[in-house]
């Protein structure tokens, strides 16, 4: 099971990952969490990736899918705490141009 925590901050759902890897092994479980968020419809989500040290293409796919699906429903995704290898991968793939990225949850909440 994907280790994570969901909390509500007003109208915003904060999804805190508690895994070091967002890769082919954890993505199937991450997709289930994403599906449950999307089913809620038109919500604002902050994804805290602070503990994530490794991401692969399947992990990037989950981020892009969640972003796209939430936007289609009138919601939005903000990603926080991306550093190291995950940040480098997102830069190389130019995903940083698509995702709204912030240094902390508090920064992401501001103006959401």
C-alpha cells in the first residue's frame, strides 16, 4: 500500500506522500489514490513530494495525469517539496513548465 496522508486545509486537499520512490513499484497504488481524488471532482490538491528521492517515467505519468484530470474538472494541482533526482527529471522532461511547483505547503496554499 502506498504510504500517504490526506488532510483538508479548507477547500484544499493535501496529499503527503510518505515514500522514497514514486516508480513502477508504487505507481499502481498511487493511481488508486489519484482515482479517489479525481472522483471527488473539481477539487484543489497540493501534492507534497518532500520524502520522494527517486521518480521514474511512470511516476511522472501519475503527476501529469492528476494535473490534467483535475484541471478538466475545474480543479487544480500544486506540487511541493520536489528536490534532487525528481526535480532533475521534471526539468529534463520539461514538466516543470506544466506543473505549479512551490517550496512548501504554506506557499502553495497562499492564493489558492
